[in-house]
C-alpha cells in the first residue's frame, strides 16, 4: 500500500497545523497508522498512532496534550492535528502503516509515505 502525507508548511510558534495521510487502498480495521518525524540531524521518532478499527491511540510524551491523531472513514484519511507548535516540532513528518496495534517502533511499520515538512519559526 502506498501512503501519501500532506499538510506540512511554515508556521509560527503557538500555531496549529493539520497533517493528512491517505492511501492507495482503503484502510482495514486491522490497520494501524502511525505518524513519525525526523528533525534535521536527528533520528526518526514516534509521534502518534491509531488503530483504524477500534481507534486505540498512542502518543509520544513530547506531543501528548498538544497533538491529536484521528481518522475519517468517509475520506479514508488519518489526521494529525498539531496545536501549540514549538520550534522543536520542526521536522519531516511521515505516516506509516502496519497490521495490528498502534505501536511506537519504526521497524514494526511496513509501509511509509514520503513525508511532509513542518517548519515552526520562533
């Protein structure tokens, strides 16, 4: 399955941004979709994940309370609503898919999108 992430851009600290992830096929209830990010010079890290079927979610501590992951079944899209952005959130954001639980480990995900750049200025 091919994934497409979109919605990145340049915003100021404190602003909000909403990322979207769509796929080349319909998501199944067994799918879990995750958002990961990679800042310049840093390793890719987990941000949030959701199980398409039961909506179980998981968040990194660094974004808990600021970011929300959700889905829209009618649009076959997973969203990442990002509020109260800080310069530390600047990164390329990737969506990924796996079968099963919304896990946090990169190697657990089989399909990856190309990434969308989020830049937060201070």
